[in-house]
C-alpha cells in the first residue's frame, strides 16, 4: 500500500501545468496573378491616312500618340506592379 502511495506521489510530481509549446510556421505559397491586361489603343500615326496629311496634322497626331502611349504604359506598369507585390 505504501509503495502504491509512493508511486502515485512520484508520478504526480511529473505533471506540469504549463501549456504545450506552440510553434508558428510561415510558409511562402505562390498565388497566380490574375490581372486584366489593358487593351492597346489605336495609335494615330499607324493610320494609313497619315501619308496624305500635312505637317501640322502629323505633329498633332504625334503628340496625341505620345499621350496615349503614356497612359497605356502606365496601365501596364500598374498591372505588373500589382502582380509583383
């Protein structure tokens, strides 16, 4: 009887009230990028009628094309940036 009581007391000393050790694992997971590619606008200087235009009209079309390209490139850069983040 004494040995039973002694073994119970010894085993009770092994029990702790500390919570189990929890480890957090951060794992990188690749996510496919789903971006709508912007539609390329029709550039004014690619039109076939530009051959017959005078210099003033061609320069206006060239300036308009520069602005269109800036906007289009900005949309493409925004789409690419949203995929890289």
